């Protein structure tokens, strides 16, 4: 069923569909939550890193789609394998796997990892490892990193440049047809080693990639970040590069440094309102909040 109502009024229309005639505050609130919670797609949630995915059901119920990441850290390959198997057994159809800091990748295990069918893989975290240079380190991709990247790309797995330094970023562009960045912010708004330069955004967009704007305070602003700062970064991206290649990569469960007023998926309703107040069309907002990531995931499934 299609409705011509503005999305900020959609909850009232949805309320009638669910209840028929209820105008109570409780029904209104419940129906508003049903509509808005499910109208965001997330390119990066560390739910598999935190307690090895114990909150999967809760995440699945609150998003349209979510890419669930496993950050390696001090975990062994065996531990990562166990988390993946548990995820594959328990995941719901709107949840997708990603690997973050896949420092364990090498010739002897690359085929197994490709068989896990992750949506995306990032080669490093902030430091340098055996694959390449992270954003807080020097140096580009290693020979092993180049080989791993090419094999992942051949399997249709997206290379995630989140956490790479600039040299490794451009090395990776020489090896694979395209990149994504699952959770970042933009140096054109606020400078941080984890953020992307305009030239990097241009390269990702030109190759059909997707960039997720992160809900991480220290990437967003020098001051105490708020919801408005998330809008500023996304608006900067859209005004310069269009609305086809950007989404949200919240980094929920991967950071405690969340913006004021944007602590969970339920808060996305207010974030959505900022776009409408700035004059964004319903079509553009739906692309940013849901469709761009949905379209990307459809190509990977």
C-alpha cells in the first residue's frame, strides 16, 4: 500500500493500518517505532565483536538490513571461525557478515574465508599489520596484502578501506576494481586520521562504491558531537557527490563515543527529521537511510 503522507506524518497512517481506529498515545508511539526503526540500514555494526553476537535478534528487529562485523583484535583464526559459524547458524535474512582487520588472511586460509561469503573485508585496523598500513601507521600494502585483496575481489567480496592510511588506500585501488568504506566521516567537514579526503571519496564513487557515515564523535567534530554533526557530514557528501553512494555505518557496539541524541536505532527518527527540515526530498532520504545499502547488498547476495 502506498501513502502520500509526508514521512513525519506516516506514523498516523500506519497507526490506522495496524489498529483501525486507535488514536491513543501508546498506539501512536508504538506504531511510530515500528515504522521508523525499520527504516534505517546499517553498513557497520560491531555486534559480532561485542559478546560474539549475543544481540543479533535485537539488531535484526530494529533495522531494515545490517552488516555485522567481527573485529579481530587479539582473536585467533579459530575464534573468528567459531563466531562465523555461530552467526551463520543463528543469523536472520536481513543480517550480513563483514570482517574487520583480517590480519590472519594468507594463502593457506583465503579460500575458507571466501567461503564464509562476507559482504566486505577490511585488511587492517589502525596499526600496520602483515597486509598493509592502518591509518595510524606508515607504509602501503604488503605483497601478501595485494595478493589477498585480489583474491577477495575475485570472489566478489568488497574491499573495505576503513582504517587504511592513504598510501594503502591508493595501493589497493591499483589491485581491485572498486572499494567501499563501511564507517567513516569526512575531512572536508572535520579532519581526523580515520576520515576520507575528497579525492578518496571521488575514487570510491567513480568506481560505484558505497560510503557509510559513522556515528563516532571523534570523527565528527572537535567538540562534543551531536546528531546535527552526522547530518553535516552526510550533507557535505551529498552536495558534492550526489545521493547514490552514501549510507550510514553507525559503528554501534564498536564505540562508546556516540553523538548526543543518537545512541540507538530508535533515535534515527529525529535524524531523519533533520534532512526534511533542510529541504531533502523523501526520495533522497530513503536512498540515504535504506536504499543505497539495500541495493549494494542485493548485488552481494
